[in-house]
């Protein structure tokens, strides 16, 4: 993901895409979130959901089934999410 937290042009593009998605009645999901700054900026720009390495590391399918069965949560601080995986 382009560093939207540091690039005004990238932030403007992301904000436009988020507004377009909302105008079309869509839920907007940001992919590839890798830092807390990116997540914070996306939240500030009105993005609904996010996924990426910052939120959860890749894992085997059986380990993530409990997470997939939970309702999607809106973007929030990583500390508020319970995405820990039991890989044992």
C-alpha cells in the first residue's frame, strides 16, 4: 500500500475512492495495511474495514476459521482487536 500517512496525493486518492464506494452503497475495504499509521489514516479517511500484515499474519486455514466466523469489525486500533492465532 502506498504510504497514505506520508503522501498527500495518495491520501486524496484513497479518500476519493472511499467516498465513491460509499456513494455507491458499498463497504470499503483497504488491503495491504502494514503499519499503525496506515490504519489510522484509513480510519480518518472513512474506510470501513482493513486487512493486512499489520492486523494479522498469514496462517494455516484451520487456525483462522474462528476469526472468519466472527462478524467483521470496523477499523479500530490494533490493540482493540483480538486476532491472535493459536498456531500450536
